[in-house]
C-alpha cells in the first residue's frame, strides 16, 4: 500500500544581481533537464546590469549524468509519481518567488523563462499558482499538454507570451512544433515567435533584446 508524508524540505536557488530599489526587471528562470542552476544562471550574465535580478531555482531531484560518479544534473520531474513532483516544485517555486519578490520594488516587470524541460515547469508555475507576472518566455521547449484548460486560459489572458528557439534545434521536430501550436490555440494565446541562428541553447543577443523590449 502506498503512503505519503509531509515534511520540511530544504532546497537551494541561485541569484545574479542584488535585490535593491534599482531593480526594474525580475527574471525567474528554470533550467532544462540535466542542468544545474549554478551553471545555468551564468548564461544570463549579459543581463546583469544593476537593473535586472536573475533568480534560478533548481530541480529538486539530482542524479549522476553518466553512471554512478562524475557530473551531476537536476530534473524537475520524471514519469514516476509525476503529479506529486509537479505539485512539490510548484510549491517550491512559489516559496522562492515570494521570498525574492518581497525584497524588490512594488513596480517592476516580472519575466518567467523556462528553457527546454524548464519551459513545461515554468508554464505550470505560471498557470497553477497565484503569482503575478508580465511575460512568459518558453525557450527551446513547449507548453505541456496537461495544463488545466480553463484556469490556464484565465491566467494567461492579457499576458505577453514568447516562444524562442534556435532554427537548428535538434529537439524541436515538426511534430513538436505542431503540438505547441495546437496547445497554444487551446489556451487562446498567440505567442510571439523569435528564432535565431543556433541549436538547443540560449542566445545572449536575444536575451538582451527581450530585456530592452520589456
């Protein structure tokens, strides 16, 4: 018989920039499968100009990327006990967001960005929590197909949604691209599409351009 227990859990997150009254944009960014937030956040150094605060939470499950030793990566969830993992990381992200947001000015832009697997993670956080945000950026990843339809439509209404990807991304097949379009239609959103010359990766120029738009 399966049982469950609720207990206190400690987890880490990383920041780039310093919380102050000078901050104009909060970037809340979720890494992809097999990455660690400590290294993922370095991709955002181009935004570290004193006006942006970048916050990178980390997947709650870690594992060795190859065998039983060496490099370690993190993941947000797997197929095993996935609904509980999703709820756990939504609670975790909400706790991190609330703690950071309390240290920042009342008026600022809040940008939620998810890369690869993190795109599904940030989509769930945006639609299944009560946090306030301005922009949702799915980078090299798509909406998950299991978002609650009515709640998601309401949460994404009047939000700026961006879909960013490299034009040589080896993971974005025609089937994946079609699935993204179909899910976006169901959610009644039309993401602004931004593509760049590159593969499954972040792009500094696009990040800076987005920051200037916001």
